[in-house]
């Protein structure tokens, strides 16, 4: 494994921001650290970069324990969300910054800056200042600057958080392609599940300072190991009394279940008869038009479940009666997660 965190703990005063954090990352992977605000993502990144020191545990990069290595000697490039570029330096000088510190000669620096501007798709912008660039361009330049000294590891802290939705989408694809080109081991922090699922080879889910689960996006989505992961990913509904629901009534209503929107199908009345053993009658509590579908909150026997209804089902409004079938759910007890179908 190329990067390893072993039993890492970190407190700020009384507050424990990292609780026994363990994970390992293979060389060349792009890994997303995903979790709600305050769950300890940035703290993990900062400890890896050597900007913060863990209270206990080991950080290894390429087989070496780097606990006592200063940030500048860890071979890490860092891209931050906001204050990424020096505002008073040109694009050229921003990218050249780390290389000048390394005392590289002028010819080498010029060649490297040109190469990096090509890599990030912005050739010819050497003389601009950061305030003459769009948000997306700034983050591309920030990446060029982080990559200039040829780091072994790239860390990105919510790199696109301040950028509007459309450009952000383009930047995600671009980041994936650029990192693939250079094959650098990278970790990025995000609280946006779509971003993590779309971009990352593997996702680490953090919650209250702990790692809840690590796995590839498909595994995390289809096989959540904890209620937190099941609920955090995929707009799920948490159900206390799932034993009330048809098809699940023999199981016993004692534990919690989680139902994803896509586990629920809405049927038109003509497809269903009153006697049907699998369909439930539901009332629409709320229906939100999302452009190419309706996001719908349904009430089934007092239980509220979120689902999506395709436009072909027609518009739905509060109070409408519909028929639904629930195809699947995740059920949790203290230790295990079971998928019921
Ligand atoms: P966000 O998505 O909001 O950036 P995060 O998951 O990255 O959150 P961290 O920034 O790692 O979370 O912070 C975790 C917790 O540690 C937060 O409650 C934060 O207030 C606390 N914390 C972080 N750095 C410090 C510090 N230097 N001093 C005191 N508390 C801190």
C-alpha cells in the first residue's frame, strides 16, 4: 500500500476530530474523502500533509513512516478550496513558486511551466493575475502549481466547492482525466456524494471523526455497512416500522430499515387491483418537480418514504392516491446489515 494511516487520533482541546482512523490506499488511485461538515475530512488531509500533527498513530507514505517529516519533505502537492493562488503573483510565478524554492534553473522552470499550462488546458496565460481568471481557471492553475515540483501525492480540499454547478461538473471530468494522465496518487475531500461517486476510484466515508466505510463507489452504494452510510448516500428514507409494509410483514418490526428512492415503484391505478398482495396504497405528501422526474414523498400507513416518479406517470400533487411496490430495503441491527427483497 502506498499511503497508510494507522490508528490515528487527533484532538483539538476537548474535541476529538479523528478517532482511530485507519485506511490504506494503493499507488495511483484517486480516493474521495466524503462525509458531512465537521466529520474530520480536512483534519485527515492536513495530518497527511504534515500541516497538523496527530496525537497518536502512524502515517506511512511509500513504506516510510513520515510522522516526523516536515510538510516540505513529504513530497505532497496541495490544492485548497479558496486561497489557492497568490493574488499578487502572475500565473507564471504562481506555478513557478515551488520550483524557485527548489532552486531549479530558469530554463527548466520555463519549460515546466509551459508543460503544466498545456496539461491543465490553459496555454498562453502566463502573464495573467489570478483576478483576471475565472474560478474554474484559477483551480486549474492551482493544480498546475501543486503539480509543478512533481509530488508523489496530491491532496485536494474541496477544490471545486466555490465554483458554480455547470463549470464544476466540467472540472470533475477534467480532474479525473488529468490525474489519469499523470497517474499520481490523489485524495480529495468533498461533502458532495455525486462528486465522490463520479470521480473517485475509492471512497472513504467519514462520520464524527471515524471512518465508517471504505470501498469503490459501487460497493459503497450497493452494500452500505452501517446505517450512517446507507442514509448518507442516495437520498434514503429511514423507516422504524418496516414490518407494517407488504412483503416485509413476516420479518418483525424491531429494527431500522433504510429504503432508497429507486427501491420504490409507483404504479398507475390501472395496473393494480385492490386485492393485489404486493401493492400498497399510498398518499402523496409532497411532490417536487425536478425537470425530468418528480421527487415524491409518499405516506404509506403513516410511514413516509421518498421516491422518484418518472414523467410518464404524469404529474403528482399532494393528496393524490397512488399504488406502490417496495422491492428492496436495508435492515440494520447492532452489527449487521441485511438486504431484504
Ligand atoms: P468541513 O466539510 O466543514 O470542512 P471536515 O469534515 O473537513 O468539515 P474538519 O475541518 O476536519 O471537518 O473538522 C473536524 C472538527 O474539528 C470540526 O468540528 C472542527 O471545528 C474541529 N477543528 C478542526 N481544526 C481545528 C482547530 N485547529 N482547532 C479547533 N478545532 C478544530
